[in-house]
């Protein structure tokens, strides 16, 4: 309902980092709770990718943001391959985003 602004991107990055921390606990308790953390992770990452696209960020800025986000997430919440189309030539090998 509102115009897309860069602050939204910062907020979703913070939400992804918080969710990544929680996902670590849920991964350990999956069989007890039958909760798949990917059910939350994927929509968050998709929203982040969409915001990057709607804000018309350059591939270099997207790559920098993705690097920082992947560095903050230790439970494989962010799949860098989702961004490959936006990154174009700056994507390099996807393994560059691995921990």
C-alpha cells in the first residue's frame, strides 16, 4: 500500500537475521514441533529479493547487501541462488556466498 523505500530493505534484512537465529533452534527441534523453518525463510528472502528489484538497486549494491546478509546468517536461511538473475555478471560463483 505504500511506496517502496530503502528503509523497508533494512527492515527485512533485520527480520531475516532474527529469523535465522530462531531457525537454528527450530532445525534442532524439527521432529518435536514439525515446523519447517523454510516455510518462513523462503517468503522473507523472496520479499528481500523483490524489494531489491523494486528499488532498482544495481547488481553491485545487491551483491554487497547479500554478502552482509549471508555473513549474518549461520543457518542457511538465505539462498544466494535466488538472487542470480538480479546479480547478473556480479553473481560470480554462487559458492562465494558460502560460509
